[in-house]
C-alpha cells in the first residue's frame, strides 16, 4: 500500500529530519514508527499525506507517486488522528465525525447516519451525539477522533501519538479498541509513538528510528525483542525486553493443577483429600466455581469457611488465551506464589506455580532459539497480545 523509497527531509537551515529512509509498509496491517525525540517519526508520517513535502526520494501510495496527486484529494483519502483528537469545539460530536463526508459532498442526513454508525463501532454511547467535545472525557474525545478519521472509509489511517495524552487505564482501553477495529476493518495504519510497550503491543511491524531520521531496525515485534539489530535498538528496548517477549508466547501449554481447588462448602474429607505436601495452599471457590482466595489446609474448617479470612488470590489469567507474561505476573502478585487460571466465564480452571511457569518460559525461549527467534512467537494468538 505505501512504499517510502530513499526519502530525505532537509530544512532550509540544513537540519536533516529524515535521512534516506526506505520502508515497505504492508497492506492491511499496523506499522508503528517508534524512537526518541528528534528521530523523524512524525515528519515521516506527515510526508505520507504531504503535510510536509519530502526534499528527496519517492513515496508511493498504491503504486502511485503522491507528488503527482492533488494534495486535497490525497489527504481526504487518508484518515488522520492526532494527540488530543483535534476536534472542532463549536461542533457537536456527530457533526465532528461527519466532517470529511460533508467535505466530499455527502448530504447532511447521510453523513450524520454514517457518524452515528461509527460512534457505535468505536464504543461511544449514542446519547453523546449532540454533545460538544468539552463535555467528553479525554478517552471519549480520542474515540471521536478515530471515528472521524474512519468516516469516509479511507484505506489508510495515519495516527500521530493519538493515545499519549490520556491516563494509562484509558490508554490500554484505546489500544485494545484499535486492535479490535483493525481486526474488523483491516486498514493500512501507520502509527507514531515514543512508547516501546505500545509499539510492541499494537504493531504488526515496528520501525525503530534513531536521531537524524535513520532507520535502525524494521521487524515484527517478536523478532525485534528477540534479535535487536544493534546496541542502540537493544538500549531503546530496555532492560526488560525479555519480559516483554513473553507476551508472544501463549499460556496454553501450562500444566494446571486442579487438585488444590476446593469449594467453600467442602467437607472435611474433601479438604483432607485435596491437601498435599507439594501444594501448601488450597484455592477456595464459591459454589459456582469462581475463586475466592487461598488458605492453608489446616486453617480450613468444613462448613465454617469465611471468605473474608482467605488470602487474596491476586489477578487471575485466562487459561490458553492470555500469555506467559500474564501468567507470570499473576504468580508474582499472588501472596502464595501460585497463579490462578480461569476459563472464559471466570471459573477456576486450575492453579500453577512460579516454578512451573519458569519451566514453560525456558521451554518457550528454547523453542524460539531453535526456530530462529520469531517463528514460535508467531503462533501466539491476538488475544495474548491484547492481554500481555
């Protein structure tokens, strides 16, 4: 869809923002440009829709030189999302979203109908349609910005640090929403961020850029984490890149134990039968099988178990859906050192120790090395990447 061929951006004072950059941006995927301040990632994004004109080189969109296309036509064929959404404060939400269709000559009713359809798609309540941007939260405004960018159904979506101005919880929700929308719509997305965690989570391909607009490495996230091209990339990825890499290995193969699980109404015989030296704690569940907390067997009295007196079980992970990183996080946060696995309905599916998770991690890394570092990671489900 987009090919950047030996593109340079040089300003009149001699500053080189982008230096002979070449990239093949895959169709129907999310390509993330990431790097430190001054690396030219935003300049590169803006050259794609000619908000910034390249000094040298060629950018092809669907095989056609963008410099040979009318600039207004080019920009209207691309959605554009920026930090803080960039909404028109004097227009209602529905009219903000309908902006581009109206510019393309759509009738008001048709444009507003499309806007309302997109509000539902990006998770905005229909009751917000007649409100103004200042009446919405930051996360809601960013959703409006995404909806506006999608209004004319463009094949390309450019996103310039769209989620950096919201808090971490809202940011995670917006990232998940973007992945869900991409799975439905299959756009060609170019996404700029300075956050390597965000890049690894949402990117199909990640371009790490160094100061001066030079490309340091262009690879899928799993390959990037397993095989950094040089010391600059390794340093930019950070000391915990091994932990990040676990997001690409599924928890499917973990050996879950069900024996240490007892219901809150368990008899003395059932409690005794499920107690063993290698499982010093029992997980107590409610009558529907949902976890309540941990207890040492000796502290459990049949018919008199108080949920409030149990040790917290921490945050569970969804067996087979979440990643090894999620499972390890659950074990570390658990007061017993054991992670609780649940099914899609939240019922306890088993428990697993830190030791067992560690063995699975070593096996996953060994398989990754055997297969060249990235093929094992390629089998991870999208759900595991969404919930690392």
